[in-house]
C-alpha cells in the first residue's frame, strides 16, 4: 500500500534489492516504472506485470536471449509467457517456441485456455512416447504439472514419470 511518491523515491535507492522490490509493487504506474535505474529489472517486471499493455508485451516476446538476473537465468519471452494477462494472439506465438523456459512458463500459466493446454499436453505426450524427454529439457512437463487447470488424466500419467521433480510438482498441484 506504499504510495507511488514513496515508490518513486525507493526507485532511486542505492541497493538493487530495494529498487527491485519497489518495482514489484502494484501501486506503481507504468510511467513511473520508466524512471527505475535497472533496465533489465524494468523489462522483466513489465513482462510479468498483468497491467502491462499488450503492445509492450508484444515487443518483449521478440527477445528470447538469456538474462542472468538475481541468481537465475531467464528471458523476457519466458517472463511474458508466465503473464496471466497475455492474449490469445501472444499465446499462439509462444506455444511454437522451442525454448524450454518459455514452454515451462507458458505451460504453468494459470490463465492458459484448454485449447492451448491440450496442445501442450499433446506435445509432451509425443515427446515422452518418442523417448525425447531428458532432465535438461523438462520445462514443459514441470509447467504442466504445476498448472491448476491441467487435465486430470495427464496429471495421473505424470505420477509415473521417471523424474521425481515432475512427480513432486503433480503432488503439489
């Protein structure tokens, strides 16, 4: 509930953790976000923010380059894929991605319609049946295992998966 004026002051803080926390605050307007010091953090937060205009999200999905940020590797495309406000048009582009992080974020997006859930489940089943599954390429299954809207029959199939992380994700769903 911090007022935007306070968040603007915090956006100039010397510590990046303070700037990043202020950036996550939903009381901050899009115009204020542009004043933040860390452009990578700004772009990631814009990609994740459900209030970000669709035209900005469209521009962000063109950048699939890996970003190392706060101890993890991600991309703007993956951040957009996890945004619960993405449109059908954006989803139709992202569902074609070969990037494991993008697939994981999209598959775990709770706003994904059954149409796209079915596409991703089918892709996962084909991958597993063809023996193309491996520990370094398991994002799709992990994302689907965490999605509260994933089909029950598919989740039951995943309970027999060789990867205990995937089975644990199903148990947590």
